[in-house]
C-alpha cells in the first residue's frame, strides 16, 4: 500500500475508535476545529471545480466526513453527560448563541437543522437521484454517438476509449452521489436525536446524580447541548451546501464564482431596471427611503459600469477578430483556399433570396438535390456540389450561373409570378410581361398568380419561378458536363466498379490507359450528350481498341459505335430514323481536308466554304423542325467527328451520328441533304 492509502485507512480506523474511547477535552477542541476547517475546504473545492468528475471522490469523502462528525458527537455527548463540560469550543458556541436565553438558543439551533434537512439535503438528494437516472438513460445514446464519430474518422480510437471511460465514470459518480446524499439526510436526523438525548440525559444526570436543581441543570446542559449541536451542524451545513453545488453543476463549466458573477452581470439593462424600481419604492409613502435609495444607486452604478464595459469588450473583440482575420489572410494556406474555384455556383439578387431560404418557404436546395440525382440518372456522372450565394451587385431579380468561376448563363425571375409558355408555339393570349424562357429561349410571359388558372385552362404551360431556375440550371449542367468531370471523378467511378469487375479495371488501368485518357474519352461523350452510365461497355470497348490506338478522339468513335443502342434510343427513339444526311461530295471534301500533325488533327477548309455548309445545314434543320421532327445529322463513320468539329461552335446542340451508331433494327430515312 502507498503512503496515502495507509493514511486514509488509519484515519478511518481512528474515527471508528473515537466512538468507543473517551477523548480529552483539549483533543476534542482540536478535532472540532478541524471538522469545521475540513468542511469549509470541501465547500471551496466544490465551488471551484470545472466539472463534477473532477471531484469524483466526493461521495467517499462525504461518507468519511459524516462518520467523523458522528464520532465527534458521540465523544462530546460522553463528556457532556459525564463531566458537564466538553471543552472550550462547545461552551463558546453555546454562550455565543444562547446569550442567557435557553429558548432562543434552541430555536436558532432547530432553524439551522430544518434548513439543512428540509431545504438543502432534500433538494440535493432529489437532484442527485434525477441526475443518476438521466445519466444512465443517456448512456446508450452517448455510446452510439462515440461510435458514429469514430466510424466517420472525427476521433481516434484513443479518444473514443477516453470518452467511453468518462461516460462510465459519470454514471458511477451520479449513482454514488444518489446514495451518498442519504448520509447527509441521516446525519441531520441523527443530530436532532442526539440533541434530544443530550438534553434529557443532562437533566437526569444533573438532577439525580449531581444534585442540581432543575433550572441550573437546564441552563448548564442546554448551553452544552446547543454548543455541541452547532459545532457539528455548521460543518454538516457546509458539506450539504457543497453536495448541492456538485450535483447541480452539470450544466456549467469552469469556476462557479466566476460564472455566477459573469452571468448575473451579463445583462446591464436588468440592473438599470432594478435601480429604477428601487427608486419607485423609495418614493412610496410609508416605505423607508434610505435603504432603497442606497441600493438604487449601487445597482445603477453596476448597470452603467457593465454597459460601458460591455461596449469596450465588444470593441476589443471586434479588433481582435479583425486582426485574426488579417493574420489568417496572410497565411499561404488560406490564400490557396481563396484561390479554389467552385465547380458550379448560382448567384442571385436579393429579391430571389426567398427561393433558397427554407424559413421563407423556399425549396431551391431540395430542387438542387433532385437536379443532381436527375443528372446522375440521365448522364451517369456525379454532379459536384452546387454553391448558392447572394450577390448584391446583381439586379434584384437577376441570377447568374457560373461554371468553374466563369459566367455560363444569366436570367431574371419574378418570385411571386408564374412563367407562361405556349406549347404549340403560337402567341400567348393572356395579359402579362413579355419575356423569354431562359433555358431554351422560347417566347413567354410573366403573369400574376390570379391569372394562373386561366392560363392553365387555355392549355398553356405554367411554371413557377423556382422551376424556371431549376430547369435552366439543369440545362447548363448538361451543356458543361464535359468540363465538370475530372480525373478524381473518373477514379471514384473506377474504384466503385472495381468491386464488381476487378479484372476489367486491372487490365485497363494503368497498364493500357491512364486516368487522363479515360477522362478525355468520357468528356468527349458527355460533350455530345451521350450518357456514360454503361461504364462497363465503355471500358470494354476501350480495352479492345486501346491496343490499336491511343488517340482519344478515335477511341471515342469506337466507344460510340459500341454504345449504338444507347445513342439510338437517346436521339432517334423510334424504329424509323428521319435524318439529315451529307452529300457525297461534301464528305469527300471533308476527308480530303483533314491534316494529321504531331499536335493533332486539323481541318483545312476555307471559311467561306464552312459558312456555306452551315447555311445549308441550318436550312435543312428549319425544314425538319417545321415538320415537327427532331433534327439529327447522319454521316459516314470516317466523317462524323470532323463534321461535328466544323459545326460545334455554331450549332452545338445538333446531334451528329454515324451509320455505325444506329441500331441495325432502325429504318433510316433521309429528310434532307447538306450540300455545298
């Protein structure tokens, strides 16, 4: 056993022996004084601990202090009944309280006992009981929270072990406090019983054995009994108060005195209001004015001082925060963070803020989630997070969609209005503000909510402003999908496929193709609105043809031919393909204009010739559109990618397919020919 353990064990044995062996009055005086000091130290420690677990030995200490007080009670009772004298400490306390009046002394003693027993002890007992119950009930939830943090990587295994240990200690502590609070209750009851025994036993001893008259016996033994009770009950009251502080400290952290002063002085206006009320009480006839005026002056001074201090503290905090921000801005890592560009941003004017504010009924955030899900199902790619922010530099009803920090689209909305479009393409016969639908540029009108029902009855398409923005954002994401997919995205896709198709991934990456080459092929597909959901087919095609060429544009053509069923379904959608074809002379011209260099493939065609090609294509597109058909250009496999490169800047949304990308079961019918 260590020295501290030996000392505690000896102290416990000595306390028990004190109940049996008579103590001299001098030693009793020392022990009674030590009891008061020991109880005062316990109270001060309880007030200064930052967490109840910092005083985890308190339940055991409470038991030792209670037994020690009872041992002193037994020793003092023995001396009182045998000698009629129990030392100077007990006699001094008795004379100080009784002051010649036995009845007043007993009343004061009983009041102290009642305060301890009914107010402090019962309250602390109830708090400890409830705290123990709720701590035990909350243990499973806290354990699950620790496991969740550990699984998500927020804490380490050592931190999780320490938290579990703290939870167990907390449960043990409050459980022990629930039982230890019964010691104080029993101590108070024992104090009352011992006092009664001292009075009755003292009267019998004084009258029967010492031959004193009744009044003299009452005065002597009442003085000693009250002194003995006070000497033991005052430490008991201190320890009871410490118990209440410990069990009620669960909601606060830090030094109790500091927190109490800080929280009481946190609201200067309260003290100013209290000062005003005290002045009002002072001027009421019949009430003493001096105490109220003095207190009003004190609280008024406190209120004004704390108000001034609060302002100064606020200014200091702002200055410190400003310096901290400047210091953070000077750090190189923060400059790097500021240089990062969000893949997709939506900025809007202040009138459009309700669309994104959930508290104002806006559902734009939910719509963004649905847009990302829709794009994942349609294109087969994971769309990056969309950042929404307000921009006071924009017009109140304006919004801007940015891709990698650069504006990609812009539009205006009217939050409380509806956008009306005529699906037949004719004029819109309803009163409203003329505009154009931002996603497709179709003629439209903004109408007020009271005209919505009329517009629907006329067969018009009616959408709210949030749907307009969501549709525009969806189309922008589809148009720039080839820029949004990066090497890390490709790696994530391959990692998920590797669990089901390990041999396919190991054969292809990185032995045959790099992540960058695969990303280039996928980007080419998305650029022409070809979904990449069927990654297995795409990777198998790359594995088959990558041994023949490393040209990503040519590999893209091979992949497109392997995806012919997907392409047919997406752009044809029927068993009869009504397409626009190229004249044979035009195809030969394009093939003869291709120049292969070390830096890639170039098409050397005169600008005037390119303009004629585009004009002829536009004319055919208009004819096809007037017939209600979706324009699709069909070329030979060798010409397709070159013709696409010629028209991609002027007509980026026109699909260009090759004969090898059409499902054999589809019947092809030419409805127009592009000629020079």
